[in-house]
C-alpha cells in the first residue's frame, strides 16, 4: 500500500511592513487577516483595477527591505511611521501571494512566490508572541 508523504513543518522568519498606528493592536491581538480588521493598504477607487487582498490572509515578505516598502504604503494610507515586524511562522499555513501568479497551482508554491515576488501569505492569525519589531538598520 502506498505511503502518503507528509510535508515537514518548517518555522520561518518572515517580515511584515505596517504603520506605527497599528502596533498597539498588533501586540495585543496579533497580525490579523483583513476579514477581522477591515483594513487594507490596497483599496482603490472603483474606477481602478481591484487590488484588494484575500481577506483570509496576512501578507509577509522575504526581506526587511521588501516589508519596509510595504510599510510605506500603509503610512501613505493610515499615517504614522513605517515599521517592520519580524514574524515566526509555520510553513503549514503559508500560501503564495496571489499576485505572484502561483496561487492557482499547488499550495507548496509559497516558496516560488517568496523566491520570485519576495512575498507570500499566512492563513490565519499570527499570535503576538511570534512577532517582534525588526531592530536592524535598513538602508533607505
């Protein structure tokens, strides 16, 4: 009888860019998907192409620099200052960023999404104890 392969869980450190206005909530509740917050950096006028994110996912970047750039977008929309968070996450909850073009194929392509686009997505809530502020200097 064939044996089903079960993928091994990996714990990865990935990055999330945000605005300082959200830090108190993040450190109380965790990084929440949009379905819980209603907050999106990518809501645009109806006349534009819809760039809204999947409401079930939290978006993460492979590098602090990429996350910082996303944080600047949050600041444009909500004010505050850009903040980069470091998140420890399980690979079992990772999915490709749908903007990567790999979302329609197998779930394991979160790796390709990170490699090619520099982003992926986490399904669910990232708890506060798995989040910290990234302290290293990032060149601007």
